[in-house]
């Protein structure tokens, strides 16, 4: 339902802003502003996207939780889409998503509302056990290699197509 309202409200807001700004400053300055914000926005998205990618790589290298850098990258990507969409409202939201402090706040608000639970299931000899994140599994193991299958073909040497 919210998505439907957004798809209806955003174009109406953009049309109203175009009419107001166009009436105030004229057609050509309005179109120039839309073009300049797209160019500046794409440059900023490229720069911040590269930084976000570096943060994601660093979190993977350090084996730390990559959820915040990934969320920042997603918000930067969404920001780029908004900045390339002609309009003043979408540009304002797009530039807002390029502010790191706003992205941190948005991530905290989203993370506060999302409950992530990790678990995995182990199937062994007809029994199934589900473990949660804090469970400890203690066990012993030994490596087992598959038995070699006997061949019925005698070893004939190289085929003649290979060099020795």
C-alpha cells in the first residue's frame, strides 16, 4: 500500500515543484538546474560508491559484520537512481542519502525495526537438530576418502597422442 502511495505522490510532488520553480525562474534555468544536479549527483555517487565498496572489502577482510557497509552501498545506489530522475524532490532525497550521517541514522532506524535470527539445521542418521547462534557444537571427526574402484582395463601406457 505504501509503495502505491509513493508511486502516486512522488510524481504529483515533482509536477507541482516544476510548475512552481518554472514559474519563478523560467523554463531554461529550471532545466539547467535539473541537468546540473544530475551531473553533480552522478559524480558524488561514483566517489561515495567507491568508498563504500572499499568499506565492504575491508569488513570482509577483517571478518566483521558487513551489513552496515552493504546498507550504505545500497543507499548510495538508490541515491544515484533518484539523482538521475528529473525532479527537485527526488534530487533532494538523493542528495540527503549521500550524507553519511543521514545514512548512519537511517541504518540505525532500519536495524532497530528488523530482527535477524541466525540458525542452521544438521541432519544426522535420521535425526534433525536445529542450532541457534549461541549454541556450541562439540564433536570428533576423521577424514574418510572414498575407496578406489578397481579397473578392469589393463594399463596400456600412453595413447600415442601425448608426449613423454
